[in-house]
């Protein structure tokens, strides 16, 4: 998570689309202000006193509203220009006051929302608001002597008319400037929180990616260890067979030939397993290697996995279909690990599961393991889950195919196929 404090964080500048939007909105506001000026001149309601000449009225109207074209690019400069021209237009009694007030509000809001230096933005807004109230006091002081004697002839309230007018004006301006300040600050805080959420999401994404990578590395190391045991077994068998061949070579050539044939087949199998192991290690050549904690795994132990599922309260069935051909030990281990992980997932994560069915199928050119249950997943399936990562790594090592997902009739299925046509061996 980012440790940047609120005052240190800098909001990124406006996007090109936001800048274009500022140009369009600034032009629209300027046009509307000119239209408002036309209406004010047409009604003759000059609230601030006798107005200046027509060209000067247009000048002040445009000077107050047009700078908003650049409000998000240069929020400080725009606010200073708008505030200065706003006071100038009122000092000169320019009749357009409606849209000019909105322009000042937008300038104050924008500095609060987009000001890069927060301390400067706050101080500057407070200073401008203070100047505006000073100007309001000056305006009332100057206008006091020009108030007609009968201006409040119809007043009937308990508060003196002039005091009521001043208090009303002050309250309206407090709300006006208060909202401009508050909304600007709120917008900046929302942008900062959005930035923090994006940083947290990115950090979470990186953490998940690192966790997936560690899971892949760990699984590959375990696969490599198992393959190492398989290769070591084959090499030991070849040593025994070579020793037997040497002893009977002169006495019984037929037995010696049989032993040599077995050595040849075992060597081919060992080379295949060694190639798989090296492929796994190349994908994770920096992984640490430690003592193997798992007991040797094989298809023969799947019945024990099914028994543990029964102990967990599931109605478990186990079936073997087809005649088992000679299998490389690495394939047998990989098939066992996939069944083990699938059964574990059912016990831990399948809500309402009452049964699990494990099937081993020896097909013509494939070994297929199929695990199904009738439960419901407690959360959406995660393709990057650590269990699925391990399954994919094991199946991919042997060039197989993995299928995982919900079944049409309900429940979940894990099915893996391993090619075995070209990877058979004679039992030692």
C-alpha cells in the first residue's frame, strides 16, 4: 500500500477528454452569460446601479466566464482571474450577475478539486473567500447613502430592515462559498481514495501473481523430486540387471539376452523420465530443493484416498475399468496426485456434497482419471487456484489434458487424460 499522505499526494492532471469537456462547457457558459446579459439589458433591471457602456458590459461578462476553458489545467490561475474580474465587474456595475456567480463557484470548486499543492489551494481559497466578504462589506458601506428613504416602507418584521438585508446576504454568501469549498475538497478526497484503491488492487494483483508463481514453482519442484525417485529406481534396476547379465553371460546366453533386453527398455524409460524431470527443472531452475516430505504416490493408493473420503462422511465409490498396461511410475504418481487433490477439494469446498465417484479408465492409448461429486461450490471457481495450478502442471508435464468444471446435472468434475501409448515399460 502507498504510504503517501494526503498533502503529499498529487492528483494527476486532466485527461485530454476532460480538457475538451472544459472547453465545451466554458464556451457554453460564456454564450449563456451573454444571453443573460441581453435579458438583463432588455428588462432594465440594473441591480448594481447604472451600468457601463455596452462593450464594457460584454467585456466583463466574457472576462468572468471564458477563463473556465482552462479551469482544470490551470486551476490556481483561473480562480485568481475569475475572482478579480468578478469583483471588477461588480465594481463597474456590470448587469450580468447570474452566470458570473456560477463561474466564480466553478473556479473555487475546481481549485479545491484539482489544486496540486493542497496547502496552497486551501490558503488561496480561504483568502479569496475573505476578500469576497470584504468586498461585500465595502459594497454595502458605499451603497448605504444611496438607499431611498422609502425602500423599506413595507417592512413589518421585528428585525430592522437594513440588518435583515445584510444578514440575509451574508448567510447566502456563507452557503455559496461554503458549498464551493466543501464540494471541491470532497472531490479531491474522492480522487485520492480512488487512487489508493487502485494501488491496493494493483498490489493485490501482484501478490496473487507471486503466489501463483510460488505455487507453480513448488509443484514443479515436487514433481521433479518424484521423477528423480523414478529415475533413480530405473538406474538401480539397470545395475541389478547388468550384474545378473554379467554372471550368466557365459553360462546361459539366453538369460543374458533377456537381461540385456530389459536393460535396454529400462534405459529408454529412464531417459524419458529424465527428460521430463529436466523439463520441469528448466521451468524452475532457481527453486530451492529440500527433503521430500510426501510418501511415494501411485495408482494403487487411490483406494486409501477414497476410504478417507468415506471417513469424512461422503458416500464414496471407486471403480477401475479396462486392463492396466505397464505404466511409468511418474504417470502413476501424477494420476494419484490429481485424484488426491480433487477429493480434497470436494471435502473442503463443496457445499452439500453427499457423494463422490472416482473412476480409473485404462483406454487404448490413454489413462483417464475421473472424479465427480454432487456438491455446490462455496465460491466461484478460480482458474488460478493453487490446487488447479498443481493439476495443470502435473498433466502438462506428461502431455495430457485436464478438464475441470461443473457438471450438467449438478456437482463438479475433474477429469485428466494421460497418453500412455508410447510410454510403456516392462515391470522390473
